[in-house]
């Protein structure tokens, strides 16, 4: 099962700052995306994020999606417990070696792409 909401659709990428796209494309990062097609936040945010990944040239083999369902005890789905997922959408950015460098949880002031790019840039600057 894959997330239908993680499809660029007709999202506008013209307004995405080039520095955001550059940050997403850098260093062979892996993007792990938890969401639900039933979730309003996911429906609103994930298509634009998918469009940003596409515009940044991130290959599909570096993007994993994990469909989440509502269970009696909260969110259920692949890797939910291992990554501590309790709100969606959640996006975790990891290095090729599996080190987490950024995490977006449900909402931020900007878009998912902008928030992750800011965190990636901050992590890179502190190295």
C-alpha cells in the first residue's frame, strides 16, 4: 500500500525557493514519510511536499512512504513504534547511513519542504 496523497498532482513548484530544493537534494538523503490518505493535514501538505521532492530531483528510491491507520490505541502502521510516530504527516530525513538529520511533525510555520530544508541546513552548518 502506498500513500496516494504523496503524489505531486497539480501542486505549484514555481514558488519554492531554490535553496529549499538544493537542501532536499543534497547528500543522498532518505525521506521516510508517514501519513494517511484519510488525514486532512496529509491531504493538504503531502502533495506539495511530493512536488518539492520531484522538483529537487530526489529519486523515488530515496523516498519511503508508510501508510498509517487509526487504531484503538492511536496511530498504527509500519515503523510507527520504532520511529515514535503519533501525529501525521511526519517526515524523517536520514543520511544514507541511517542517521536522522531532520524531522517534520504535522505542522510548522512553513511547508514541509521549507521546514526540513531549514533543519538540514542547520545540521550541516553545525558539523
